[in-house]
């Protein structure tokens, strides 16, 4: 019983730290901005993405 209680306490103590583990410098932290748009596209603030330039 003491072992189960100790393991449960350890898991509960580490749970908050593990929930933040995925939020670091990973790919999900990248931001797309106007400077990220490729040639022939512009940044659309409403859509929050690069869109093709309108042809005239």
C-alpha cells in the first residue's frame, strides 16, 4: 500500500510539469507573418495567412 501511495504522489507531483513539456521551442511555437509569405503572395490580416496576389 505504501508503494502505491508513494507512486501516486510522485505522479501527481510531476503532472503539472508534464503538461507544459509540449510547449517549448517546438514547431507549434512558430509564427507565420508577412515576411514568411512566398513571392507572389501577400499577408491577409483577416485570414491570418498568405494569399495569392490578385491579378489585375
